[in-house]
């Protein structure tokens, strides 16, 4: 299993766009957010969501050809059904995150979805029969 972290940087730092760091050796990823773009609850929630998604996706081997870009979108909603914080719709056409609006800013949602789309060609779906814990 990959290590997945979400870092909310310190208040007062100059603004930067959210970005994704790959750990050396391919052992995981850290998602970096500016303080203004995500709440503490949002950082923990997205860490949990990204860990869940790592059960369905894995990095492509370094020598494998890059795959297609998979569009990622985040839509912020004031309230989600059943008190959910985030709902993920992972389809062959792309990934849609429906997100409770107080967890992430509009800017943070837009920029992180773009960052995920940019790295998507370096990931591949894990066939359902190969997924651990499902």
C-alpha cells in the first residue's frame, strides 16, 4: 500500500497553488495545500479519500508507456446526501469529487483537480480481482 499524506501548510505562508509530491522510490504521494485552500478537517478527509482511491489505482511502472489523461473535477456543495463529506465517482471517463464546500476552497478544488489530471497518465487502474481488501 502506498503512503498518502495531505499537508496543510502553515498560516501566513505566501500563497502557492496546491501541488503533488511523489516520494522517492515510488512509495507514496503528498498533496500540498496552502492554509487558505483547505481546512484541517478537509486535509484529513482528503487523506482518507486518497488512501481509498489508492486501492483502485497504482503508479505505472517506470518503463511502461504513459496512459491517457483522466479528467478530474471537484464540485463543491453546501450539503451532501446522508451527511457525507466527499463522494467520489470514479468512472472510465474521469473522476468527479463532490465535496462539502467548507472543506476546500473553490480555488483549491479547481487547482488540485487540475494537478490530479496532469499526473493521471502516470497511474493505472488496478483490476478489481487484484484489489486488496475489497
